[in-house]
C-alpha cells in the first residue's frame, strides 16, 4: 500500500474569491449588517457591577495569546471578542467568571469561523485548569442563549480584503498581514469596543500603510467607501498606533507578527517603523 497523504501543520485557507471581493454589493451588505453586530451599550456603566475596562484588556490579551499560540485563523479572535462584548451587554457576571466567558467565546468563535474547533480540554489547560470542561460547556450554552443564538457577527476582519482590493490592489499581501495584526490589537482596547467594524478595519489599513511607507493617498476614498468622516478614522488610527506602542513594550506584537508573517518576508521600511 502506498500512502500519498501529506501531513502538515500549515492551515489551508481559501484564496480570495474575486466574485465575492470584487462585488460592491457584498461590501454594501457588510456595511449594512455591521450595526447589528455592535455591543448595544457601554456595559461597564450600565450592566457590569464588578467588571472594569482594565479587566477586559487583560482577558482579551489572554485570548489573543491563545489564538496566536494555536495559530488560529484570522477571523476567530475578532469574533470571539465581539461575542464577549455582546454577552457582557446582556449578562452581569462576577470577575472570576470573566476568563471563563472569554474561553467560551473562543470555543464558539472557533466553531463558527475555523475549520476545526478548539478542544475543550485545551482551553481548560490555557486557564491553568481553573475552568473545568463542564463549566465551559455550561457557559457556552449560556452565552448562546443570552445572545439569542446570534453568534455570527460582522467584524473588522471581514472588511480587510474588500477594502484592500479597492484601495491598494498592488500591495494587497504586504498590507494585509500588518493590518490584521493592528486590527487584533485594536480589538483588545476597551475604548474601541463600540467602534464600527468598517472604521476599525480602515484605520488598521491606514496605520499599516503608514508603517510600511506605502502611499496613502486613498485615505479620502477609503472613508467615502465606508461612509465615515476622515477625522473619525484618523482618531482611531492614532488610538491603534498608541496601542501598538504599548504592546511593543511587552513584545506582544512580535509574537502576533510571527503568526501573520510566516510566509511573508518583512520589508525594511516596516522594520524601521516597528522597532
């Protein structure tokens, strides 16, 4: 018997489909649906009695590290954070239940946006076994019930490829990797949790283009596409860049970049910007 199967750890992802990504109607549908995916309130003020913004920052950073360590597909982390934010808008929890909530959201997101779900035992391991498999299964059901089983959401990761094709078609692969990195960092920032996904994606693309020293004379065009004023996007860009500088201090970005740069050689201008 001859086995020709090749065992590889590389994640096989579908290539960009021009029928979808060159279709303005698809982008318009994403823009219309993104409003339904936003957290409907500032839950730190209106819902949560024990959870504070810095706690969200800690748990989402932990979620990002788990995704980076497991080399998850790009859309998993933004969706997991979105699920967490919408759940916290609907349910008041204790502070010792926040990591459990984050783990359960990772489990749901991996089932939704990845070819293989997180093993429950593995997620428990990442919590130092402070969470049991039964806890995780129960909390997964609680989250989906609180969200009315609306577990799909439009996130910034859904906009990246669409906007790149319209604004930087010649630098698609180069900007894409770094934009996803910056978008992941933006998702960990509490002050950006109610920002529209299209605005987050646009700001991440602008920040990535600046870092790579790629022309950004499409700024106005990009803002027109997403129907957002340039001042608002520029403010988000500044917040993302500040988050990046803070992350550099803990070397978080180096780890994130390794995830997105596996098959892409770094550009010299990017090296200068990110040192």
